[in-house]
């Protein structure tokens, strides 16, 4: 417009059986848009055949009603108006435009539906709530990569396992998408179920390893840091197992940083594997940091963030900060390490003994 027509109105419906409603209106003379809107309110769009191009008369305009159809589904109607009749070549051109527009609309709707499904599934794989733990100050950050926040990948959890104990976990499933999400869901629910049945952290990982292997071809490798938290008079007692996961770091109030986990086999690889728990005492003011490789393997050129103890150096700068402030400082440090956006999921869990 205005080459083909004086004005254009687009109608769409929310579903295949829903009524069509006006969603867009344009007129070559902007001063006439409001008047045209009133005229269109009296036009029965449903009377036009939604399967073929037809003509309708409206006041001083001839209206060309062109269906918007894609993949056999009617999405709506594009109405063009002009004072004289539409030549055949304009009708053909309008029909070509409608086919292209309908396909673009349908693709956009399918993309939006997939993105919404991915977000809903991702939310279902994250903790529904974060509990209050006596003597614990904690901070978590989770940032999935990708425009649609693809499901799968990294996950974390923090939940009550007994009267006086709580569990936490942070993991990274190999890959993304539904296959990775299936393993993520399996891991999260298995951890919660076995923990509430009284299994220790090492026993939980052994049983989770078997469960992943029993998935057969659908199985995915999984790195996982899983621990239990018990409040004591001097701080927190933490028993944890690192199954192929980036090492957990403890920060003392003095600024000293040290690794506190023993590297052990990742999950979903070997049938015969035994896990042993490390015991870590967090005195008042101590901080325990756990991250996924979205932090440690953040790349800038040929360097990774954790080369030469980069993560430990970043954590050492966080002495005296709250758990949430530590998590945010680590996230910002990872983001600033490289100029390009991250292509990997990122999860950070910070536990601080009050």
C-alpha cells in the first residue's frame, strides 16, 4: 500500500473455531483510520469464505478478502480496500502476499509454542521453592543459554531431607533438549526420593548412576555435586560427593580459598563404581562455592576462566560478602571474562555459614 490498495485490515482468530478479530489496520490517509475502524465494525468478516479469495462491498470501497492459510490451517483474513475494482494481476499478487504472510505467521506461532513449552518444562525441572535452613545463608543463580531457554543442561536443587538435615545438588547433563531434560528430571527426582528415604549422599549417587545406565540409549553423561547440610553449634557440617563435577571451593573470611572435594567418576559411564563422601566443616563466615562448567569453561580466545586457578582468584575477592553477593560477583566475573554471549548454561550455588 498504497500501490495495491488504499487500506488493509488483518483479522486472525485464537483457534480454528474461534471468531476472527481485527488485529491490524492501516490506511494511506492516517486521518481516516478511525472512521474506517468504525465501518469495519459493521462488516461481517465471517460471511466471507475463509478458504478462497472473495470480494465484499463496504461503503465507498471494494474489499478484497484474501484468506491467510498455512499448512492447511486457516489463520485469518487479509482485507484490502480500494475505491475501484481490483485487477486480476493485483488479486494474484495479493494472494501471493497472503500465502507468504500466513506461512510467516504460522512459523512464528509454532516457534512461540515451542519456546513456551521449553520454558514450562525448564521451570518444572528447577526447585519449586527454596527452604529456610538454620544457620545457612545461600544464593543461587541459574541462566540457561539460548534464545528459547532450551530445556536440559544445568540444574540445581536445595531441599529438606529430614528433621535436621537438608540436601543440595548442582549438576550438568551432557547436551540440551528433551533427551537431556529427561536425565535432568530423573536425577532431580531420584535425589529427592532417595534422600527422604534416608540414603546417604554416596549411596544416592550410586543408585542414580545405575538408574541413568538403565535408560540405555537414552542415557546421558551427568556431572553432579551432591551434599547434605547439618547445622551444628560451630557452623555447618557438609558431606558431599563430586561425581566428575568442577571442584567445590571453600572461602575463609581471611580470603583463603581451597578445594574441598575429591574428584570421582561422573555418572552414566561405569556400572561398577563406588562413591565416597568428603566431609567439610563450614565455620561461621565460611563460604562454599559450587558452579557448573558454564563458569569454569567460559572461554576468551584460547583461555578458560578457570585456567591457573581463575575461579579461586575470583572467589578470593568475595571475602565478607553475603551468599547472594558472592553468587552475583561470580556471575558477573564469568560474563565479563569474554565479550561474546555464553553458549553454555550456567548455574552457581553459594552456601555460607552464618
